[in-house]
């Protein structure tokens, strides 16, 4: 591609496509719920996971 078009193509087509592809592959390979199910924390104490903030907390009033 000629000089000004190669810059535009790189930044507005290639990079967004690569970012989208990386996110797609990551979400297909790594399942957050699977990771949380397989790990045992605090001797069986119930945990609360907020997927929007990705924060794991212990419910109020639980014995830990």
C-alpha cells in the first residue's frame, strides 16, 4: 500500500482485528467460572464473585 494508506490500514483495521481476535481466543480458552469452581478457598467457605468488578468476597456473617 502507498505510504499514507498503510498507516491508516495498520491503525484502523489491523490492530482492532488483532485485539478482537486475542479477546475471542482468551475467552474461549480461559473460563472464569471454571477457574473459580476448581479452586477451594478457606476450607469450604462460600465465596461471592462479582463478574463486573472481578472481585471475590466472603459473604457477611460467614465463619472464616
